[in-house]
C-alpha cells in the first residue's frame, strides 16, 4: 500500500500574538497523543507558508509510522 509518511503543517495566531511555550505545549501534546506519529519537529517563529520569520507562526514536520505499524482505517484521521 502506498503511503505518505510525512505531514507538514503551519499554524498562525492573530498578528498581535506570538507563538509562546503554551501553544507549543498544546500542539506537542496533540501530536504526542497519536500513536501513529513516529516523530516531529516544530519550528516556532517560522512560517513555511509566509516565507520566513513570523513571530505569530510555527511550522511542524510530522513523520508517521509505517502503514504496517498503524491500526488501520481508523488511524487515517490524525488531528481533531
């Protein structure tokens, strides 16, 4: 079965806010709660969509476990 093992996502807060530790902890907690996630790295203050430094943004690279290590069809939905 062909599978994509890497997810990339960017999030942005309203312009007046910066990405603080509490937001990083929330996102990291969500990712940690999914057994399908093998590893991830988040870069706060950087927007891959915005083209560079933005204090109100973060970019995450999420590596998924191989399909054979996941539970099945119900594991496709990763984020709430």
